[in-house]
C-alpha cells in the first residue's frame, strides 16, 4: 500500500450530518470534512484567499463558502 492509499480514521461517518462540517487534525494538518448526500469530502481547512478556517463557513448546495472578507 502506498502513502496515497493510506486511510486515517478520524471520525464515524454517521457523526457528520448533511450540510455539516467537521474540523479534524490529520498528521498535524488542519482538515475539514463535509457531507454532500452520501459522499464525504475532505479538504485543507484553510480558505485560499484569507487563510481563515473553512470549518467556520457555510455549506450551500455542496459548496463550502468562506465567511471571511471577500477579495476586492
């Protein structure tokens, strides 16, 4: 098994409800896990435009939206 095939259990999937976000730490990296339908997605828990955590954002139509200051 390669490193890219390695699974790290961080939570019971039933603990993440529809349109909810779960913030976890995976090997020292902040990750946010969200459920959209039957699928779970995991991404870096950091907004690309302001560096703030995405876990504080809103999930709308399977899109995680940062609540930080918009780019101008």
